[in-house]
């Protein structure tokens, strides 16, 4: 359980750093990231499984605490009575209601409650870690998508600038002001930029659609 809590703290620290960076650079993106994180936590099987385990642990704790209460029971028994007993005229069958509770059990009930409470703490830590890991994955995926989008935009602007530069170099070559090697160099740079732009566009990376 200590190791689980330690990993949860480390994951929380990583998430805090990522969110701080996102907030510092793109504060408006929090309006997109937060709903994505909530949707991932609500729908991902890992978070659902951890939530069910947490509910089971709480039910186990409630059951362990109920062990302190008396146990009721009802039984139907055949009473041994004499022939002249007026309380059992015609029928010796009786219904018995009992409340049973041990006076001392060597601390078994307290140990059961302690174990159940530890189980609740462990399930809570597991649930928190599952949520943190999902949040980290969402933030990382969104960061990758945003980085790809910004890189594509930068490459598109750079392509437009290089196309203008190539046109100017071509005109200078036609006028005899620049050498033919300048045109070759400008053409090579533009082709490399076009290749980078194609790679940044494929495969397309999109954030998870909102429902």
C-alpha cells in the first residue's frame, strides 16, 4: 500500500507539472483538457474497475462493523412438556427468537475492521492512481496533438515564405543578378520543407471527440 501511495504521489506531481506547463503556455486549452480527462475517467475500464473495487471494499468495511451487533435468529422447536402443563395445550411446537453475541473473541472483530479499513485505503489509492494515470495519458495525447498542430502551422507559414523566396531568386537569376546555384539551393530547401509538412500532416492526430 505504501508503494501504491508513493506511485500515486509521483503521478500527481507529474500531472501537476504538465498542467502547469499547459496553463502557462495555453491557458485556454484547459477548457478542452478538463472535459477530456473527466470523460476518460468516467468511461475507461481501468477507472471503472478501480471504482467497483472501492465500492466492494467499503461494503466489506460496513459488514465488518456489523459484526459488533447481535445476530438475530428464529427457529421452530418442539418443547418437552408435561401432560398437565396448561401453557402447551394441544401443541408442543414453539417459535424461538434469539439474539446471539459473543462476549469475547480475542480481538477478532477489531482485527476484521482494521483489515477492512486498510482495504478501503488501498482501494482509494488504487482508484486515485488510475485517475491520475488516465489524466496523464490525456494530457500527453493532447500535448502531442497540439504540438503537431503548431508544427504544421509553422511549416505552412515557412512554406509560403520559401515559395516567395524561390520566386524572388528565380527572378534574380533571370535578370542575371544571382547564380543558378542559388536557385537550386532555394528549391532544395522548399522541397525539404514540403516533405516535413507532409510528414506532420500524416497520420492526422486529433483529440478525442466530445460527446
